[in-house]
């Protein structure tokens, strides 16, 4: 699991939910490892323009928007360290 995932989870969930959140994150990572290559090959077969059809949308409870913003800022620092520009 990437280090930023381990750092950010405690900021997003309460202590009693921490184990479940870490487990669910691990399931998501492993599912992405299994499904990602297959999805990538479908996108390549469809043409490179199909890449723009893949988007992520976050739906955030307005009461937790500040928490989400802080978490995304922390993630942004980590991603830029690894070469992302935005």
C-alpha cells in the first residue's frame, strides 16, 4: 500500500472505524491491481481518446468538506513529490 494511504486514513475516520477503513482500502488497492490491467487494455483497444471517459467524482457530505479538503491537500503534497504537476 502506498505510504500516503496509511497516513491519510486516520484523518478521515474515527478510531473505532480505523481497522475497517484500512481493510477496505486494502481491498480497493488489490481490486485495482486485478481490474486495472484489464480495463487498461480495453481502453487502449478502444483508442487513446477513450482515456478521457475515465473520471473520478467525489461526493462529499458538506459537513465534512473541510476534512476532505485537508486530506486532499495532504495527498497533493505526496503526489507532487512523486512527479505529479497538479
